């Protein structure tokens, strides 16, 4: 029987997954795949973890759904308490939704409402960066400086991207000069529109799909947050991909010593065991709304449902119990060195970057000039295809070039990956790269 499922590529044939365990997925044909990207940088603790699945079976036997305006639930309350206890600063209040895109838009709504409650109704515009991705719904897409995902919907979305991505690899500036230029660019963007109209600035601490783990230098976010504070602009950190241990910290923002006004969580919040995401809000914002209307105008049918909340709670408890933040940091350092060794031996790898187990690899035609391959060479697609042939899954990305050109992948295995599996991952990735190099020579 044919398939009626709408897939990412309508004519493509995909293997049918059978089951997953640990760092591996298995298809119905018996093929084994090392999950080198944790799905879409989601399955942070690996597949088939009994501590989580047993708890979810128990929750199904108890209650799987209640409507948030009629009941709260112990899993949702406990999850919110866990986040309040473990996130930095005054990030104490969680609004649960179903996806990262929804969480980003919830953060936007809360930011606008915060200023409304303070009598500043004109503050409704957002600023974001080019070479960024914040989600596929229209509000989140309005923030996203990702041409390939924006262009079909240009007439429906706002033009919020206003400043450059912190792409050190392709910048002539470094260190303090780079940071100063970035801060001045944001300040100029705010002044052009007028700070009295801007509700918030939204940024991924480490850029994901649109930048293949572009990582700013020390001092960058401290400087940008200072600009935001001086102009009364909320700082919203999109931690959907980077949060909850992926970079070795609960929030990637912590690497720069900052605490955002709102942190957006998703993906790793439940590590793929159920759909849930969150906008986590600071005390000041919630206290302001409490003194005003006392109601946050947002929500979805499945928001804060006990089943998904239980999944997230058990995942976070598992991460804490097994000290997986430290493992992510330590294994990430090992994997970074291994990938740098692959880069040294490859004529087409220009940069390896990232933090923890969120690493990006950028491919170039010429290492000296950093010239990119022509789009019709389909280099990223070929790297992913060759890796999959060898039983390795990696994630496609863009390298953060304004033109939308260039090739890159993200490598982001589960925190639980073993050192032997890291070696396997590196070997298979190296083999895939070498095969593509041969293909390029033949062409």
C-alpha cells in the first residue's frame, strides 16, 4: 500500500524506524544508525531510557490530559519547580506549550504584554539577527533571518532581523573590536526604530540550523544585554536547541555570564519523549503582570498537560541523577578535538565550532579564501547521504552567510554517548567526507 503521509520531500523514500536504544536507531530492514544529531538536536539522553518510559506508562494509567483552565497537575507543578530551582537568576515562572515555535511566540506575547501593563503600549516591535532560526510559525519566522525558510512567506511575516550574526570565522574583526562593533550595530538598530517602540531583542546564544553552531566571543552577550538594558528592551534567549545541558550548562547563556529576561526552551526539555516546550519568565515580568491584569493572554489546548510535563520532569531528573551536564561538556571537548583532527586532514572543512555537544562543521571550496561551493554541487546533502549510508545520522545546517550560500552540518549526539561511540561517529563522518572529496574530484 502506498503512503499518504506528507514527508519533508514528497517523492523521497525514507526508512521506516523500528526502535531506538541508547545512541542508536534501527529500521525495519535491520539497519543500525548512530544518532549523531540526536534527531533534530532533541534526544539528549538517547533512546529507550527505561526510567522515562516506565514513568510515562505510570502516568498514562493515572491521567494523560487535563485542561489548564480547569486543573493544574502534579507533573506540571513539579516541572515548573524544577526549572525554577535549576535555572539561573530570577527565571522562576514557566509557561508550557507544545513546540519551540510556540514557546518563542509565547515569549513575544508576554514581552508585549509586560510593556502594556507598564503603560507602554507602543513597544510591540522585536529585533533579531540575520542567519538565525526561531521557528516555522509566522511570528517565530518573522524573527528568523533564514532566507530559505522565509522567502515563501515574505508577504505574511514581519521584518524583525536587523543585526548581523556573530560569525567570527568570516569576520575581519576579533576579540574586543568584534564585541564593540556588534554592540554598536545593535544600538544603531534600536535608535533607527526608536527604543520606545521595541519590546525585545531575541537571539540564539549559539546559532543552530542557520549558523551551524556559530559561537560568539567572550563579552559579546554581556555587551548586547547592556545595550538592551540602557534602551529598556527585554533580552529573550532562544535556548530551544542550546538549553538544558546541550552545551554543558542548563542555559547556554551562562557561558557569557548573563541571565535573559525570558528563556525559551524546547527540544531537549523532554528529549523527544513527548512534545513540550516552555517560555520561562523572570520575576519582574510576572510581578508586573500580576499587579496589572493578572492574566497572561496565551495558551494552547495541550499546554501543561500532565503526560508531557511528566516526560520533561523525568528527563531532567535523569540528567541531574547521571550528571549529564558535565558529561556533555567533557565529551563535547573530546569530540571537538576529534573533529578538528578530521578538519586538518580534509581540504574542504574550513571550520569546526561550538560548545559542549553542539558542534558545527563548515565546508569550503578553498580554506584560504573561505570561498563556498556552488549550490548545485549539493555538498551538504551529499555529506549527509554518505554518512547515512555508513549508519551515521547528522543534521543539515547553513554556515551563517547572508546570501544563504554555503554548506555545513551539525553534529550533536546524545549526552549519554560512550567514548567508543564517539570514535565510531568520528570515523564514519571522516569516511563520508573523504568519499565526497573523491566525488568532487571526479566532477
